[in-house]
């Protein structure tokens, strides 16, 4: 059984969050929390919120033991891109792509 949590439309590029996701994939929930707390990146703070939500879902909705939880699945997929324009030289408009992410964490119980 898995307990999941997803944060959608997060204003950070998925490329930046995927590096953080690779740090915690397969780790125990407690170890992953420690790693994310001491990683000085915005993506780590956002991933920590999603991990805490997944652990809370596991405990409250699925009656899982918090000590036995591990991260069975973690992803940072691309969300919709906001297209904006900034002033360019000679009266032109240059595009700015504001990328968003969908961050998901699934936790399972170790047997």
C-alpha cells in the first residue's frame, strides 16, 4: 500500500527539483527528511513539505507505522509554462519562460 502527496504548479523549474529528488529516492522517510532539511536549495524546502504531507497521509489515512516508511516513488514533472515577455533591443520583445513543476512523493511500509 502506498500513501501519496502531490504539489502542483510549483514555481520552480523541474530540472532544479529533479536533482533533489535523486538525493532522497529509496531512502527511509526519516533519513530523507534529514537530508532535505540540511540541503540549502529552494527545491529541498518544497520537497520536504510534500514528504511531510505524504507521511501524514500514511499515518492518518492508511494507519501505517511512521518508523517503517520509505520513499517508494518520487518525481518532479513539468507543469504548465507561463509565457511572459521582456523588452529587447530595438523595440523587440524577448520571451521569458516561467517554468512550473508537479512534485510527487509516495511512501510505502517496509516489511
